[in-house]
C-alpha cells in the first residue's frame, strides 16, 4: 500500500500548546465590535440632535 510519510494526526508539528496568552477570551471579539457599534450609534444620534437643534 505504500509508506506512511507522517501526514497523519500525530505529525508532531507542535501546535498543541496550551498557553492562554495567544488565545482570545470567550466573547472578546464580539464585545469589542458591539462596543464600537454602540458608540457609533450614540455619536450619530447626538450629532443628529445637535444638527436638528441648529436649524
């Protein structure tokens, strides 16, 4: 059938480290995006309010 060249699951590439410093916390990305979108909405509402009061 041929030779096994080590392309299986146990290739030993060293990507199984468990250091938490490289991985983002759960929900961190969604929290950041939500925060930016919320600030943008608040700024838009405040800007529209100021713009309408100047008219």
